């Protein structure tokens, strides 16, 4: 009797892939514009495919340090925008979608008369308007 587990193919799951490229600031300054663009485009295309690593075609030389302490102490920046530190979001990315807020505190035919406690939070106390 054959085991059903023998026929199962292992499929490697795609990762989330990041599109940001970070290098030490000194290395970024020493690179030409075309070299920077080659690294950025390789990383972005790898990220779009769901890979975490870019292709070896765009490897950057001269970034190694003698030990881990030196490597961590370097000023790591984004290659696309060296003004931003590695992992820092640009001002356009920081803005989150605005929460939907009702302009009217109560429904039609109701008026807000202060606040009341509902569970652990405070909510509007909406009271029905009496028409005479």
C-alpha cells in the first residue's frame, strides 16, 4: 500500500519581499547613479516576485566590515533616498487612511444631550426630539 504523502510535491511559499535597499551611507556616496539604479531595480523586481533577496547580478562590493560591531555602527541608509535611515518611512508613507467619522453625532430626529457610559467607553447620549 502506497502512502499518500509520498506523492505530495513540496511547494516553496513565496515571501512578502521588501523593495527597500539599504547600504552604508559612505558606500551610497561612492556609487555612481547608474550603479544605484541597478541595485534598486534588482531589489524591486525581486520584491515584486515575492523574494527576499535580489539577484546576484547586482551584488555590491566593499560593504563588508571586519566584525559585527563595525557593521552595526555604520550609518545605514536607503539607496533610493539617502536622507532616510534604513527602515524609516517617507513622509508620504506615514499617512494612514483617515478614519470615517460621522459629522452628525445622532440620527435624524434625535439630539445629543451630553455623553453616557456604555461599558468601558463614553458614547453620545442621543435623545428623541419631541414635536408638539
